[in-house]
């Protein structure tokens, strides 16, 4: 059942009520996590704080981290709860581009 049909909305979704049709519209390409907004481009989520980065052109500025690796868990330990909410929003098969404390990360 979809949110438009009165069912639950997908995880992290933003919704609005269309005033003309009185239906709930789910925006599943945008989600709020902690104090950050994430935008989906294909299978990649990009945090608002990293929207100026191009994952291909800015590779030298972005530290790549494998999800659930030792480096990933070190990052979690250094983060605030709001920062970790961003990491927690990532699902299997997705990539996440974000910045923590001035450093850009691409979590795969």
C-alpha cells in the first residue's frame, strides 16, 4: 500500500499534501537525517554539505570509506549523533557523499 493510498511512507521520505487532489505525495529522492538534508542521484545520496563536490572530478578531495570497515567504525566513533544519523540512513547498494569536520567522505 502506498502513502498516497493511506499506507506508510518509505523510510526517510518527505511528504506533502497536494491541495488540488487532497492526496499525499511522497518525495523519495530527498530525506532529512540528523541536521542534514540528503539528495539522491541514482544510487548515490549526497548531503547538502557536500553538494559542491563532484565525485569524479574531486576524487583527490574525497576520502573513500568502505561501509562497515575499520575506517567506517572509526568515523562513527568520531562523529556526533546527528552525523551518525546521516550514516545510518544509508542502505545496502547505496553510496553516500558527505562532509564531517571539513573532510569529504564517500561511503560505499
